């Protein structure tokens, strides 16, 4: 982590978390996270190879530079431990800018996803995003609960690879 990152207006802190735009120093953590079926098995396009995770990191860095928002690496403030990712992506299906999060399974049930997602959603609206969506598989009850709890409302559904996908939205 660089001092520039710590001074950045892109840095988000919550009571327990620090969200920092990703840098190349995060590659090893991102390869582990994105290669884990328990985490990325739920995500659009599924588990990533190490090479794909490297490409996505470069894309995430560029996305921040072009858009002024993107995906953060999520760290626990007390320990400095890498917990996962949270932030925004442009959905490839044209549905819009989507909030996404993926944290280690050991983080479940502790409210970290809610805390990170709420902070990211607020940042997105302050950055000028009038509409932010999120998509969750119907069977992913935990993710649906997070989206509802942070104030996102149901806004449609579609099918993807045999799964019923629920769309949520927040209008800022």
C-alpha cells in the first residue's frame, strides 16, 4: 500500500474496514480469491485462472483511471487482513454499472459484506452514478439479504446458464 493510496479520495473506511483501489501489490491475494470456487463460483464468469486474475487487475486499475470508480480490495482495519473485493463493474450484458462483492467464506456472518457494500454504494452515488444495479442468483440468499439490507430494491430478473438471476437497483 502506498502513501498516495492512503491519501486518495478513493479510499473508503468504515468502522471495521478499509477499501483501497487495487494495485499490482494485491495480485497474489486476488489470484487466491478469484481462483477459489467457494468465492468466485457465484460470480459472473466463475472462477478465474491466475492469468485472467492478472488481466482483471490491469482492467480494474484502468477502470479507476477512466471512470473514477471501480472495485476495491477490502481489508480488515484491525488486522490488515485481505478479506476480498467490493465495488463496481460495467456489466457486459448492457444492464449498467453493477455493485459486486466477493469475500472469503470465513467472513460470512460477520456483516463485512454489508459494511463494504453500503460504503461502496454511497461512494458510487456521490461519484454521480444515478442508478446502480446488482445481480444475485436466486439461490444465493445471503447475497440477496445484503442487497436488501443496504437499501437496494428488486428491479427484474433474467436467466443465465440455467440460473434465475435477480436484479436489484439503487437510485441515488
